[in-house]
C-alpha cells in the first residue's frame, strides 16, 4: 500500500507547479491550463483521503469537482476569446485597465 | 393704584421686542418707521412712572424678582428700588423725547426704520441694565448698549470717519469691558460658595462678613472702574466720545448725553457699598472723576465743532457725577442721591443741548464748525431760547436744575476735603471748582459764537427754524431742566433709602472712610464763601465768555495763534490719541497680532493641512499596489491562504 | 520498495514533469499536449487509489473534453510570436511565495502524523452511483443546471452578431 504522505506530497507539488504557472505565465490560456492543474491536484488529494478513510464521499466530491471544472473551463475560455476579440491579445500582462 | 412691581420686567422687554418689530416691519409703518419704537417706549415710560408712584407715594417695599438661569446661583432678575426706578423713569422719558425728535430729524434718511430699530434696542438694553439685579445680567446689557453705540455711531457707515469712530468707540469700551469682566470673575471666585454669587443684594450682605478680603475688594473696584472708564469715558478711555460725534445728533443725545454714558455712573452707584468697603476705593473714584472733569473741560476750550464741545462737556459732567460718588465717603448713602440727581438733571440739559445742536445742524445743512455760524438768535428763536436754558443749566446758573445739582457736588467735595486726613483729599474739590469756571467759559463761548453776532456764512444767513415735531421736545426738556430743581430734597431722601437694608456705617469703616452722617445727611458745616464759590465762578466764566465772544467782539485768534504751545497741547488732546494709535497700536499690538496670525497660519493650519497632505501622500504611495495585473493580485491571495491554514492549525480546529 | 511504489513514483515523476512542461514550453500547443499528459496521468493515479470510476470520468471529461476546448481556444486566439513565459521579468515576490507555499505544504504533509488505511473500499462504481442518486441528489440536479447554464453562457458569449 502506498502511504498517504506520498500521495499528499505529489499533490502538493503538482499544486505548487500549477500555482507558479498561474502566477507567472503571460498567455491567458496557459494560465487557465495551470488552473486546471491545480484543480487536479486537489482532486488527487480528495481521492487519496477517500481511499484512506475508506469513505467514498471524497470520490463523490471529486466527481462533482471534475464536472464543475469542466463548466468553468468552458466559460473561461469563452471569455478569453472575447478578450482576444476586443484587445487582439491574450497576454494577461497587457490587461491592466484597472490600474491605479 | 395697581401694583406694577411684578411687571417691572416689561420695562426693558417692550423696547427689546421693538427692535425686532422695527427691524422687520418698520418700513411699512407711518412715514417709513419709528412709530412702533415711540409707542413701546411710551408704554415703558408709563410702567416706570407707575412703579415710581408705587414706591414713592404708596410706599410699597423695594423688592427684586429673580429666575434661575443656566447655572445654579446664576439668575435673571429685576430689582425694583429707588435707584433703578429713578433711572428707568429718566431713561424712558428722555429716550421718548429724543425718539419723537428723531421722527423729525431722521425723516429724510433712507434707513429710518433701521435707525429706530437700533435706538429702541439701545433703550431696551439700557433699561435692562438699570433693572438688573446681578452682575452678569448687567454685564450682558452693558455689552448690548455698547454694541448699539457702535452700530449707531457708525450709522452712516459709508462715511469713513463714521465707521472709524464706531470702531474706536467699540475698542475703547472693549478694553474697559474686558477688565470689568475680569472683576466679575474675581467676585464670583470669592462669592460662589455663598448663595447667589453675583446678585447685588447677596454680595453686599456678605461684604460685612468679610467674605472678600480688602485688597481683593480694591482690585475689584479698580477693575470695575476700568469698565466705567470705558463706558462713561473717563480718563484714560475717554477718547472715543469726541469722535463719536460722527453719528446722527439724536444718537449723540440719546447715547452720549443721557443714557449710555451714565451706565458707568450707575454701576458705581449700584455697587456703592462695595466701593465704600474697599480701602481707598472712594478716593480713587473721587480723584478719577474730578481729574476727568477738569481734563475734559480744558479740552472744551479749543474745539471748534459744536458737537465736540458738547461731547467734552459730557465727559466733564460725568466726571462730576463719578467724583461725588467718590466723596460719598463723608456723606454716606446721600452720595448716591447727589450723583443720581446730577445724572438726571444732566440728562435733561445735555439732551436738550444736543437736540438744539441738532436743530442748528438741521437748519444749516450739517455745518458743524461754530465759526461758520452766527447770528442764529433771530433765525431760530425757539432753538436759541431753549439752548440758552440748557447752557445756563449746564453751568449751574442759579435756580436751574444744574445749579442745585452741581453745587451740591462741590459742597460734598469740600466736606470730603476737610474731613480727609491727607492733602490728596483736597484734590477733588480743587479740580471740580476749577472745572466750574472752565465749563462756563467754553459753554458760552459756543453759545455766543453760534447765536450772536453776524452770520458768517451763506448757510447761516438762510437758516430756518426746525419743525414742530422737533421743537416740542426741546421745550419740554427745557421745562424739565428748569423745574427739576424743585424736587431736590425729596429726591435725595428717596434715593438714599436704596441701601437701607445694609449697615453702611460698618462698610464705610471697613474701607477706612470717615463718615460723618451715613444714612441721613443734614447740611453740614460749609462756610458761606465756599458755598457760593461755584456760583461766583460760573458767572465769572459767563462773563469772560461774553467779553470775548459776545457778538464776536474779539478775535481770539490774534492773541493765541496756532503755534502757542498750550494751544497745540490742547488741540492735539494732550497727544493721547497719538499715544494710543501710533505707539501702542502700531508698535506693540500690530506686531503681536501679526505674530499670532502667522502662528495661526503656519503653525496651526500647517498641522491641519499637514495631516491632510500626509494622508494624501500615503494614499499616493499605497495605490501603486493596484497594478491591474491579476497575477500580482494572486500573490497575496496565496499568502492569505497560507495564513488561514496556519491559523486553523494553531487553533486546532478539527 | 515494492513494485507499486516504484510504479507510483514513475507515474508521479512524469506527471510532474509534464506539468512543468505546461509552463515551460514556448509553443502553446505543446503546452496543451503536456496538459493532456497531466490529465491522463492523474487518471492513472486515481487507478492507483482504487477509484476506477473516477479515473474513467477524469479521462473522459478532462483529457477528452477540456483539452479539446483548450485547443479550440488556442486556435481562435492565435497570434504571431506569442510567447509563453514571463522570463526574467518574474520578479522576486512570486518565486518566494511559491517556495513558501511548497514548504508549508510539505510541512503539513510530513510532520503531521497521518494514519494507516482504515479498511477496504467497496466497489466504488456501485457505491458512487448509490450516493449520487440518494444522498447527493440535490447537488446532482444543481450540477446539471449549472452545466446547462455554463453551456448557454459560453454559447452566448462568443457568438458573433449576425449581420
């Protein structure tokens, strides 16, 4: 049996990578991709705990999370396309209208 | 007759309400204003005389009515006793006559309703002042009449001299008022544990117990005297009255002859027991009053403006009134009677003189220099005769009211002199006696120059008599000036009973005064020569004036030129104005004011504005956080998550 | 080191490398491909954790649909010379925050004593179905409405006005 800590460590690393990407990447699509990575890391966490407590509630939660993430990606990309139409770029460092 | 004493508060209240009525509705009344004022003052006068009847003929007891005010011990009250009622009667009567006169005098003035609003406010204030039964209420009315004086002197505010004169009056009075207020504070400090701290009757009752130590009493006396100097224009705060002649003549009559300036004398009369009990208090008052009397009389000799002559004469006569209160150390309560008698008779003839001067000015289109007048005897008969009556009364010509009052004062001064234990005590008598001579001289200098001789200018040739509405008050006042002498003895008896409830003899001893007869003064032993000296001197003065000025016989300018040092001294009013303005104000007060102003501008405003500027600069710096870049916002987001997790871990929330 | 641990380690390593690849690849389509790998390998990880149904859902939804969506979006927002990574302009705060984050997470993972597995899981698919349609039926229906709303929203947002 693989110890719980290993799964948690992996999910933490994955989450961190996703966070770094979300903080850093210029391309908006890339940011959304990193967001998905973070969501997946959370899902790993949920399922790992579900396995170790022998309670399937965690998996139910993860299933819901997957579904909602899919919806969110759809809407998010739609917005990104709209932004592209308006500003002709998806570079998030250029989208700073709400500056001081 | 109905007991009017509980309605005494109406006496000031009616004119005060008249202020608002005239202010807002006056211009819609008959001939653009003034009727409301006259009616209300007339009613006040009726009530005053009614209460006088109550007190004198029916012998109703003196009383006071008070209502609790904003602080325990501070009251609003009316005192109904001979002193206040005599003043009320005089103020309302003379004020009414002057108001009637003003209906004619101010007829063409565009702000007629405003004028009457201010004068009726002033009358109400004065009536409130004399009816006050405590210091703080008196002070409030004191300031009120000062305010009205300022407003009315500068009534023609578009004339720069008038505006400046109003300001000068207010400033001089304010100096005095400030010290007066300080004196009230001192009294309060010692009295606040003993019943109503500032009510007169209460203060006087506690004087005997020595609640206020003697040195403090003297201090209070001097501080209140400062207020009196300001209001009644004694030396050194006398300088505002000559300038105050810039206002309408009726204003001069009302304020500076009959009523406001006598407020100071009234104050000393009202607080007479305090002055009795203060060591040296009496002496200070006597010398101050006498000195001012002489001082002003000297200045009256060189002035050429008719109203200014009368102004200096007012200052001088106020000095007489004040000094007789001072010498009251020897005559006890009768001093109040003497002073008040002279005050009332002075009110009559000074108001008469001012109103006559007003008639002269009115007829000569506001010419004021006496050397531009002349020969008005034929042109303005009524004015000339009434002014003659007034002048005779002023100098104390036998059988006029002035004779009775002024002679009494000089006699009392003599008694003071002989019963005093220092040569200082002779000073009042000396000053007052010389003052009699000078008074006669300058008064008739003015009279002869104006009314006898040939008219000097075109205007003087074509002068006309004033209208009936203006001459009638003149005649009435002249009659009073003549007839008031008849009531001398009863008046003294009546007024001197004001302080019967106190032990004046004891108080006088506390102040180190020798009192011959405290409560009831029998004619003391004054040598015959001294008794008639004032009369002789006044007639001499009349003769001198007549010698030089009757029909403009001698041109005094040939003998005394502009370069004469004495003349220059007098012409510049002893350089006192120069001292005040150029030295004290320019060199001391203005730099101080500028320093304070710059402290306010840079110091205080600097701090306040600085706080604003700091806030703004913090804001300017802090807003750089909002880069607009969402990825920059995620950093605190993640940090926040970490902090929440740490908190959850620390709190051990399961 | 039993076999499953090694297998797990390898899977995780590749997954993490692919995740790094999402960030690092300059060409965005390659990044999308890496994303695909991440999703698939997460599904494998689910299999390791005996959550078969979830693994299938993961592959179907994420690797199957989301990646396609991303690719479509890439296609519609193409520009010449689009760069992926900020490069040297990252600044100091972001890496530091991320380092702090990983340290905190590792602290929680390793210093806290977790527990041994409690028991065997039942057959998950049947169990999941039961839970979903009895205990969590409300959330299930709400999810359906949410998906419908998301669908309508994205269609509406990106349609072009018809002339």
